[in-house]
C-alpha cells in the first residue's frame, strides 16, 4: 500500500462566488471526501488543504468587534485549520466506514530572516478605502497595498523550513490513521535563541508546505487537486494545450500565474526532483485516475544524460 499526500485547493471548500456559510462548506467537503474515500480504499492518505477564504472571513468577523484588538494572523490560521479540519474529519469518519481519522494542528517553522518579510505581497482580510487602509497600517504596523480599486493588508509568505509535528504525523500514518494536517500551509512559527516557538504574522503557501510534507513523510505520490483537469501551456490563449506527462524542465519553461497555478507547478517539480515519486496536478474528482496515469498532469524528474 502506497502513501499519497492529497493537497486540496481552495475550491474543495468554497467555489468562487459562493457564500461563505457553514452549509455551503459542508456540501463542498462532502464532494471532496468522495474523492478522498476512493483513494483511501487502496492507499494510505494524508490530506492537506487551503484556508484563504476562511482566514479572510475570520478577519472580517474580528473587525466587527471593537472591544478587542484583532487576533494575530497565526491564531486566525490555527482557528481556520481547526474549523476546516473538523468539517473534513467528520465527513471522512462518516464516509469511510470505521477508518481511523485524525486532524492535527500543524506548526510550520519559517526563518525570521526570510527576505519575504521585507517585501510582503500576500493579500489577507477585508478591503478598505485607501485612507482607511493607511490609517490602520499606521495604527497596527501593517503593510497595505492596492488590490484593484481598493486597498488590503499584505503579509509575508516565507519559505517553509520544517514541520514541528512531522514525527507525530508519521506515527499516526504508521498506525493506519488517515491524517488531515498542515491546513492552509500550517501555522507559521519561528524559533527563538532559546529554542522556543512563537507565532509570526505571515502566511505559508499551502502548495510549498505540501511539497515539504510529502517527502518528509516518505510519500510515494503528491496530488495537487484543484479546479482544472490539467495544467495548460499558454493558458488563456488560442493556442492553449493541456500538458499530460511532462518533466520538470519542460514544465518550468512555461509561465504560470504566481497566485494560482505557479505554486502548484513548483511544488510538483520539487517533489518529483527530490523523491522521484509521482507528482500530479488536476481535478479533485480525478484524484484516483491521476494515480493510475489516466487524468491530470503527471510531472516527472528530468532525465539525466551522460
């Protein structure tokens, strides 16, 4: 039995334009779990997921109550990881007929000297008029930037370096448990001079975290599950074509959007290069077919020539 890390994109919980209520998310989770259950019949599975809309919602809710200072971003990340994990965990327990399932809050260590902290670019939370955004930036020490016609807070997205609970995840997998972990890229933390952990105002890219988690667990396959059935070269142009079986050199020769397909492509390339295992990108509904080589974009390490 092989070990598969399944990384669910944000569409697994909320499709673009859908209301962010609990009922909608439960319905979407039920769809996601059907795909995971098909994988879990023949493989050990570890599930990770996005959390962007949920963190944004929590930030909006925090802004509505003025009696308490807004909670820091690491705490919001933990809240969203617990909330989404609960929905996935419950549906998995209901759908897997007695299979053991566990959701684990996961801390991901980043380097406080990472250059990303000098150039925060990740949008987070609600939109504001420019004057309001700049006032909040001055009051709270935020960085803000234009996002279309409005302004939003931006935070750093540093490189994930290690996963605090990795050994615990391994123990659970070895015991036959289906684990939900590292949601939203994990809770970003730094290590001080005394070796103590502390949260940091940042967001870890979920695909980078998946590319760190999968080899750390010795996974045989990394599936990056999203809303499209394959990576496209020339996306959005008349000459667009689906890439089905490519090596990392060919894939990196193409250009992909930094905020969507780009991180998935890089995560797939990293896993293929580091492990030689199967990395694949495609639709959530096609997860099992991707493992069989029938669907999605399969990414392999570049061949070494003498």
